[in-house]
């Protein structure tokens, strides 16, 4: 069975600090996809990134970066120089031969 | 490009009543999903459609929940009769294709409160 674990339930940082959100996954599929979604207070899930299991290159998009390591089954997300607008719940998700499975989410609060 | 539309945004009903939610996916998206998100948890898939056919409804409580996508575009999710534990946000999402390679785009959700 597929499983996603986000061990950090809540994180609070001061604006401009860097913060890393952890994601550990379990799957028996050889081909799978990992995702990060952001859920701001408005409630709508916003797609951030998709990674396939054959591409372990790290990715950077502005202040966001992602570190995918198959050896540790992790797909961590780092926000550099956090801003108040980054305050949201962030979900890591996994799909393979089964539908998308979400972790429980990490609530990030960025304090001005 | 218009996003996924859902209505209503909020609904309050009493237990044992029925309720229906509507979803209009992004134009051209063949795959449509309904998720249930209970407070403090990640979304859980209820049902997945490919065009107007059901692909996966293994987690749909079929004794009280039903869903349809008759013309392969809009979809409705119904609960009858509702229970207190059905209080949650119901999210609709759509994607271009069925495989996990396609990202899903989510609507704003319908917040259901059952009293």
C-alpha cells in the first residue's frame, strides 16, 4: 500500500527564515510520482510540483526548492526567505498504480 | 483558463437529510475526482471518473454516497442520508489524463456541516 508521512504537524517561523518541510513515502511501485500541494486559508489546493521516480534532480523555482532522494524515500520541500504569504498547509502526495494518496499535511505559519 | 468550479461553497444540513454537490472541471480534462477532506487531514479519494465511466470508487461509502458524470463533463456527488461524520470539505479535482503523471487541479471545495 502507498503511504505518505509528514511528521511535522505544525511549523512556525519568523519572516525571512528558511524552512524545510519533510515528506517520507512508501511504495512498491517502480514507477511513481510525487507531488506537493499548497492549501492556503481559502481552502483551494494549489499544485506546486510533480516529480517522477526516475528523475532525482533537485529543482528550484524562485524561493522554492525540492530535494528528492530515493535512497531515503524522501521528497523534502524548502522555502527560502519565507514570507507571510507562504502561510498555509502543505501536502505531499504520491501516486503510482493507485490513485493519489496525500499525507496529513504540515501547517506553516510565517510570522512578520 | 477557468479553473474547477464547485457549488455550493457551504452547506449546513441536519443528520438524515440529503445533500448534493456540483462540479464543473477544467475544459478538456477527461478525468474527474471527488475527495473528502476531514479537518486536520489530507484529502481522501472518494471516486474517480474517466470521461463518464467510474475508474475507482473503492473508498466511496456506497450505502449513502453516490456520484455521476453523465455527459463526461459536469459531475454531482450526493449524500443520502447524511451522518454527523460526513462533516468535511468535499473537493473536486480534474486532470488531463488518468495516470499519476498528470497533476490534478482542485476546486475551492464545499464545506459541509451536518448537525
